[in-house]
C-alpha cells in the first residue's frame, strides 16, 4: 500500500492550511466513497484515512479530509500516467 517504513499518526502538527490548489475539484471529492462515508457519520464519530484521524464536526476536519482525498487522487493519477508511458 506504499506505507512501508512509515507509521500512522493520529494528529499531524504543521502550518495552517493555505488556499486550495488550482487543481482542487470539490465536486469530485464530494462524490468519493470516503467522503460519502464521512457524510454518514454522526457528530463526534471518527474516520481514519491516510493514517490520519478526522472527527465529524471538529473545526477544520472536513476541509482537511477533502484535501487528503484530493492529494490521494492526484497521486493516483500521476502514478497511472507514469504507468502508461
């Protein structure tokens, strides 16, 4: 799965989120199975995705999740393009 040698962390320290990247596709993210699962969660429930924990209705977690989903998609598209060459 590509995580060899890495460990999962439930919190990720770092800078505040900046502006969304130009290729961010919110409609695509909202249609993803992961985001649909997120929408079904009750307040306070947790979703683990990409070695990160997201809590429903915690400030900023929905945006963090959307960005993570977009990053995963971008990486998958990039890997697919490399395989096609």
